[in-house]
C-alpha cells in the first residue's frame, strides 16, 4: 500500500463533454417550443370543461420537447446520466433550502407584482376555473412544470453555457444565470396577455434568478426544483384564493 497521497481527479468546468453541442441542442429545442407556443397551441380549441384537455395538451407538447432535449444532450454530448450531466439529484437539505428561499422570493415578488396582475379581467378578480381545469393547473404548473423547466433551463441550458465561459467559477455562474434567466422569462411571456407582460417578467425573472443561483451554488437541481414548486404553488394560491 503506497503512502503517496491519492491524486484527486481535477474538476472539469463543464458538466457536458461537448458543451457547445449541448447548448446547440437546447437552442434548437427552445426555438421549436417558442414557435409551437406562438403558432400551434393558441389554435387548439377549448376541449373539456374549462378547456382542461386543451391545457393538458399544451403542457404535454412543451414538456416532451424540453425533456427530450435534455435526455438527448445527456446521451449524445454528456455522460448519459441525468444525475451527472443535468444535476438531477436532491438531498434532504435541498427541500429546506428550496422551501425557505421559495417562500421569501415569492412573497417579495407578490409585493412588487401581485399574481392577480398577470391576468387581465374587467373587475380585477380572477375566477377559479372548473375543477378539472384547476387540477391540471395544480398538477401541471405546480408540480410537473417545475421539474421539467429546471431540467431544461438549469440542467441543460445553464450548465452548457457554464461550460463555455472562460475564467473562474464566479464568472461562469454570473454569465450562465444571466443567459438562462431572460430565456426562461421569454418562454412565459409568449403565453401571457400583453397587458400583463411587465408583471409576468418581474415575477418570472425573480424566480429565474433564484433558481439559477441555487443550481449554480449547490451544483444540483434539488434546491431549485423545491423552490420552483413552492414559488409556483404559492402563485396559484395568490391568484385564486381571493
């Protein structure tokens, strides 16, 4: 048994073997999703009580493309592991971090741009949708969307950008978060009413910055997913519990 100290394998600055190609994959998927949200999903007729089937179809179209891009990039340009490439892992401490930061930032966002301001109505009151549509929103926007969006925006987009930024870790964090957050905001703006764009940009922007920083600091998605679930869940509560 040698007394020589074991050599540590140097930490690479990229989570993907080919960050440029991983970023290209993210860009193509993002562009396709934007086109679908602008040109296709608005043309889906209202199906089901409160349009819940139409909403579900819109969710599925986006989710399949975003998750597909993450899986493809991991297998083709990474190590073939969502845990290692995209950082899809969670520790118990992530739940606490996500709960605390999600609460703080959501209440801060509510003070600047209330959730109700994202929906334009004549009397300022947002009606509660029928139960099937409400369940789709709770499960889709509150639980599934946070996982899908964190996988794509932080696990693929932010991490691939980070691998292309020269310099130290601080520079990679700043640049990758500042690149991923505006794109995250834009994806939400294309489905929002024009009169609510400012409120949506503020709310989603604050959330995106939080999720990006959490991912970069912890080097995994657990805390950002937990914070995203809390952030979206409280948003739905503030929107309809009036």
